[in-house]
C-alpha cells in the first residue's frame, strides 16, 4: 500500500470499553498502522496521501467468529428439530449432494455481504468435501479467514461419504497449510465436527500429532443435550473433560457454542482459556437454550459472536445477531455489546494481527459515513451495514471506495 494518513477521525480502537479518540490522525504504511495521534496532532512528520474524514467514525473491521459458508442452501431446521435430528435427517444427507458451483456462488455472495457490513474477519468450519471450493471463494474476495477443515472418522455418527481417517485429515491439512503459507488472508486449521464424529483412536492420533495439527483447533462443543448424550456414548465423559484428557484444551482451541457446561467443565475452561463462540439465534432454535455469555466473559474466557450459518441463524446480518444476543441474554445492549465486541476484537487480533486499532497492528479499518456524538452508543444501538463507507484490509480496499 502507499502511505496513507487519515485526519480528523473519530476512532473507536477496541482497546477498552468506552475508549474513543476524537479528532485523531492515523498513519499507515507497509500494510500496518504506524502511528495514531491525539486531537489536533496531524502527524506532520509523516508524509503520504491525506484523507480528511471530518469527524467520521473509524473502527476495526468486525469478526464473525463462527460460520459455515457451505451450509447456505441446506434445508433449514423445522421448528420441532433439535440439533441432532437436523444433523442426521438433513445436513448429513444433503451435504454430500451439494453442487460445487452452487457452493462457490453462495460463498461469494455471502462473503460480499459480510464485507459490505464491515466484517473483515471470518472463523469458518467448512465441509471436507467442499473445502477447496470455499477457500477459493475466500481467496478471491480477500476477506481474512481462519478456515477450519471438517474431519471425523466415526461411521456410527457420520455417513461414510463424510468420514476419513485421521492420517488423511492431517495430510490434507498440511497440503493446504503449505499452499497458503504466504497468503496473508487465509489461515488453515483442523476442525473435527464435534466429539461424536470422532473415535477415541482419532483423538489419540490428534494428541500424538498435535504440534503438526495446531494451532486453532476448532470443534463444536456442548451445543445441545442430544450432542452431550452422544459424546458420552462414544467417549464416556462430559465433552470438555474428553478434550482435556487428550490435551486438546488450550488457548488456541476454539469451541463454538458451549451452552451446557457442568461446574467441572466450566472450571477447566476458566483455567485453560480456550476461545468460545456464541450464536444466539441458532442456539435458541436448535437447542432451545442460550449460553451464559456474560458469565463466561466475566471469568476471563474469550467469547466471539458468530452467525453459525444462513441455514440455522434467524439473523441476516452480524448486527442483527449482535442485537439478538442482548435481547436473548436479557441484558442491556450498552452493557453486553461493548464487552462482546472487545472480546471478539482480541480474538481477531490473536489470529489475524488486526481487529484492534493500535500501533503495529495490521492496516485494517472500517470507515463509516456517520459522525456520532456518542460513538459507543451508536455502535451498540444504531449501527447498520448501510453506514459503512469503506473498509481496508492489509491497507487495500476490501469494500467501497476511498474518497480522496
Ligand atoms: Zn456451527
């Protein structure tokens, strides 16, 4: 990127609750944020193209912390479906029959929608059958993504067409990791679907090859009571205890949902600090429950918000899900939304090196057309995708046009 200076910006850097820099200047060079100056200082020592934002709001791009792009187009759950019945009767039957061209087209369309609403980071879990297809869509749209590749070997739970040996999973993972080793947008990770999908032999193999598999192992955990019962049937323990036994619980493990934790499981997660993700509208429809997100955040466990998929979420956009979270958790938006956004920003920073506006972080920014009097109130209550003017990722335009 060319050197760029944004002056007279209202910056919400996501460094702490309520943090806001008014009439600030931001200088970017070599794809990084190099300097941020307080009110009045225009960083005259740095040269480069200057854009006067005249008080417009600047935030980091947002993180959709859990999503399956390939599931767009899968039949949505009926009102009486719980997670396990939907997986068995719908997803596991329809997934092997999906058409690659349709998956690619849907993924492109959904990614463009995310970019348009200020999402710059995705944490994905994608079908092993369509992994290549989805990664190609991510690559062409240049959205920063951690793309988990589904795996599982338990044919008691999974149909043959979706299962593979742990050796094959490792081989595929290493192939993609090598292929995208210099790509600054795509990160590759392993994602066992959920514990009932893997046998003890698979987990043993994972444990013995963890240095090759890691980091950022993703696995759905405690999404419904039915899933927990299935896990106990295969592994004879509560899910988080199974992961802990195999040495798979640490600060680079990502656990979507985690709705039902026993006291013992909660104590272990509080100690090991894996990342949890929450998808409130999906959880409500497939499990009739909601994760105690505020409790998790208060105990220092990172929690990110994710839509899960357009087959299961009731929300069309990230912002709708954000507002739904506060409603479902019965907490005021002004309390919960800043906390979940800050936690999400920290997750994005750890994975992608952006998501927080600070010196040295990636030149990733969302610039809005609005000039709110109270920026945090605007973000918590009024932010709509249409207000996004442009977004930069790695200093390049990811959405909109930079107005010079
Ligand atoms: Zn999911």
